[in-house]
C-alpha cells in the first residue's frame, strides 16, 4: 500500500472509530432508561442536571430575550439606575398596571436584571447594573427587534435565501445594485450608501465601538507604529479611541467620500482635525499608502469571500515591508462563545444577506493567500466581543 493510501486508511479508521463512538453515545443519551439512571447515580447526577438545565435554557431562551427587551422598554434599567423604586412606582412610570409590572419584575429578576433589596424595594441586579452603562448592548437590544422578526420563522428565512427579510431592508443600500454589505466600522455609511441615510446603524455601531476598541488596544500596542489607517472607519470612532491612548500617532481614515465629508466635523469636535481623510470605495479603488498599520474593525465578516480576498490584497499593496494588518471582529469557533460566533452571526449575516462568520484560522489562510506573512491571532481579554488577527507585510 502506498504511503498516501496508508494515510487515508488511517484517517478513515479514525473517523470510523469516532463515528461509532458518537452513535453509541447518542443512543445512550436518547434512552429514557439511561436518563433515569444518570439522574439517580451520584457520579452522573451533576453532569445530567447541568445538561438538562442548559437544554432548557436553550428552549426558553426566547423568553429570556423578550423579558430583557421588555425590561429595557419599560424603563426598568433607566429608572433603577437612578435609585431603588417600588413596584407601584415602576408600574406608573411604565404605564402598566400593578399585576403586569409584578409579572415583568419576576421575569427580570429571574435573569438577574433586577433584584429585591427589601420588601417591595427593587434595585438593579448584577447583570442589570453592568448593562445600565453599556450603550452598545442597549443599542443592540433595540436593533434586534428587526432581526427577531426574521427569526420568527427561521426555516422560511433559510428557504427564502440570504437577505430576504426585514433585517436586509434595514440596510439602506440595495444588494441588487451590487453594492454589498457594510463597509464602515462605526456605521456612518456603507459601500453604496450615503452618509445621511444610515443613522440607525451608525448609532448602533458607534455605541458599541468603545468596548471593541478597548479589547484591541489592550491586546495590541499601537505605540510601535508611525501611522494607522482605519479602512471603513466611518466617522472615526475607532481612531478616536486609539488617539486617546496614543496621541502622537499619525492617522488616516478611508471611507466613502460622503462619509469622509461627514466625518470632518465629528473628528474636529474630538480634537482630531489632524486625521488625514481619504474618500473612496475599497471595492473599486486602491487603498492609500503611507500607513505602517491598517485596521479592519468589524469589516470582513460582513462581506463574502471574494470581497474579502480583494480587500486583503489591496491592504497588502498599500503597506510597506514590515507593515501590519489588524483584523478585529467576533469570530467563529471561539471557545466558550460558540453561540456568538457560529449561531448568532451565522444567522444574522444570513438574514442580512452578506458575509459569514470565519474562524481565526480562516483569516490566517486568507491573509497568507493575499501575500502576508506571520499571520497569527493575538489574544484579547473578551474574545466574545472581538478577536484579533495580525499579519505582517
């Protein structure tokens, strides 16, 4: 047998063993008798309870989501951020009767958004307190109302093809015009959209930018560079966060001409008039040269492979030898956060009509294909929020 044949035989044997194990495991887990045994056996009881609770959390997850949305819409987060309140006071502020508010508070308490500090005295729970100052998360809760309409019938959404529902309509540019999906970071516009037509998305992305930028800045020292160019940088939200830590760093912003024009006043208000502005489309135009580090923050996963391949090649051409490219976004295959990268973004990008979640290994392969060397992941503190892949020209 040839060496390749022996290797294939070994791989087939390994796959066969794994398949037999998985089929046996699933047969056992599906057995009511085994389930009863596991719940009664002290050695298996804790694991059995854990998986039962986890499965029930998945089954009832939509209720938790809607309870959180209702708590935000009813003003519980906002009102309790100002101080403790009674059920009656919360009900009056929300325009609900007492029984309805009691039911909502019970649901919010179950997900740790609120908790009782005394007889009929409510305060924020641990999760509620953390959420109260997280403008990005609050903006996402509001934005998700559109996405959830598409998810009401997920099979219909999948059968209908990508970008056929309400979420796709949220994006103001038309896929039929060949413009693709968002190309900016803080959402000021997209490739093919104008600056004034995308205020809701702009608000969402700008609100969530600080927590993403914090992860990137803690993981990567921009002080080693001379000039940063943020591609798809919108109105400069990411550049503003970088400038706060590295005020001496020269900066460039590349985005659509209409976006760049709208960015001038906002950058000036932040004391960033020195940022060099470059208008263009990364789909159609070459990227400006002169930066020794280029950032793509929450850009690539919104686009299909062909667009990403072309963009990475343009970034490679724009950088000098030794220059770095940074890709920062949530990614698939994130240990402990698979739901975010694989489930959430997988379905979200399908509904949106463009892009796909990619693993860090996927990006390393695409970067190598574009001519980059030493593509590697740099660890971030909260990979669920963003992971970081860095490559050298």
